[in-house]
């Protein structure tokens, strides 16, 4: 059974923030159907439920997501392989297409905002939200030195475990003597992002993708949790576009890897496949360069975030409401502009720890439709593209 995919115009319509917690009101996004729910739900499925600061009832999450009980589970995170991206190219993915026959797979779940990988991976790994993990954007202000830091490599950032203080589901399971194994690329084994968002597992490294899959299948013979990270849909999507021939070829290879995993696992093993975010094709004609518009730079000391969700840090003495008003005037319907206080009040970042607040921009600008917002004063041509 195929999923009816909405038109691009509908998919790119701005929505209200997804709700955090175990439930969401009728017709609202989020609640149990959220990226933050996945690992708590799986922990319940393997018999070691892990409530978090956001989710008090892992069993409810398990039921809502339609995840059955199992002694051994494999969770695969395919970076950037969003639900609608997957369904728009389902003809290239026979294994994933077969999963769409199950009604539980015929609805998307929500990711965090911003949906950039660093924020989403920490949301996923801890079962919480950016307001608690302190990972609120690709780049953000480091309150210790007042400078902009980058959170893929943690350049100019606080040490990973000082910035991201929420316990991960992996380390909490390991503390209960549950087997937790990650199978991935060697360079990610001790990376800052792993240490912040996904710490606590026994990491098996291998350069070859087939061997990574087989290592995960071998680990899953014992009860516990196995984690597999697949990055190529995100990497190729950023470089060539998610709708390019190169991306489609990558998608086909990932589908084959997932099918190999399915064939190689012992009978009765639970497989959960999730993405941290989806991808869109940006419109070059709707790329806004902050540097070219004086009203956008007025009163702004620093720019963080990423091209789809920019964070503005005000100069001393500047009122964020005034900055927000100027940006709304210039951008109109091309973006949604909130002050930090508005974003927190609306639950954009979930509950927010006091130490995290100064990391979030004084003004947050969410690009609409296929718009991107860049800053040629600080970003490279590749980053802006």
C-alpha cells in the first residue's frame, strides 16, 4: 500500500511547533509521535522502560508508536531520510516499500525544531528536547566566551558532557547491565557529537557498510539494544539535493543495507527505522543574504543557527523586539520571526533549562517555503549553497 503524499505547497506550509510529552491534543503534532519518543518506547519494548524529563510513560509511547515487545531491538537512524522524502521515491526502495503495508508506518512522526542534525540527534539520544540538551542549532553562542560555536565538531564549544547534561538512553540502559551496542564509522566512535548525544554504548567500528550491518546483526543475537547510524542520504542530499540522481542511488543502497539487516537478524528481533529530519530543495531565487540588507544587520551582534533557522544575538542595549520587528518588516511571509521569550513560551524548544537560555538567539527566524537565510560575511560559498 502506498502513502498519499501531499503536494509540495502543503508540505512546505508553516505549522505550529510539535508538542513535547506523552500525549498531544487531537490534530496536534508531536506527543508520543515524536523523535524524542523513539528510544524511550524501545526501552519499554525490551523490558527496561526509561522515562525521561519529557516522557513519563515509555509504555504509552511504545503502544502509540505500534512497537511490539522483543528481547533484542535494532534501531537504525537514517540521517536526513525524512518520511515524505522516503515516500516520494518509494519505487526505488523495495524493502522500505514493503513496510508501508503496515498501517502503523502510514503516518509520520515529528522531529524537533530546529531539525538540524545536532539538535535532532541529542533529542533522539536523550529522549528529551533542545531546551534541555543545550543543543539548539548547528551553530549557537557559547555563553562561556560569548563566541559562536559549531556543534558538529564542537568547534569553540563547551566540552560535550558539560554542554549536553541529560543522560542518554544508551548510558542509562548500560547502567542497568543491558547490552547496548553501536555499529558505525570509526571516525564517529569518539566524536564530540557521539559523546554528547549518544554516549554509553559499546561502539563497533568498521569502514565497510556491509560489515557494519553484519556487526549489528551479530550483536543483536544477544538481548539488548543495537544502534546503527546511516549518514549517506544526508551527506549526498546536502551536496547534490535530495531529488538528484546521486541521492536516489544512495537511497537504493541504504534500502539494500536495511534489507540485508532484516535477512541477517535472528527471528523475533525488533527493527525500528527512523530519521532525524527530512530534506527540501532550497530555491536559489529565495536565498536572503543578511549582509546585503542593512535593516537585517542593525542591532545584531552575532548570527547563529543554520540557513533554515537563524538565531540572532542582539548587541548590548538593543531590544530584541525591535530586531524582530525589522526582520518581520523586511521578510514578510518568507519567514516566521520570534523573540527568544516568544519561542520558549510557545514550546518551540520544549522545556528550557536556565543554563540553556543564553545559548538560544535573542531572535529566532524560521524560513518559510523553500527560503534560505545566509550571511556572506561569515559563511563560505559552499555553506550558503
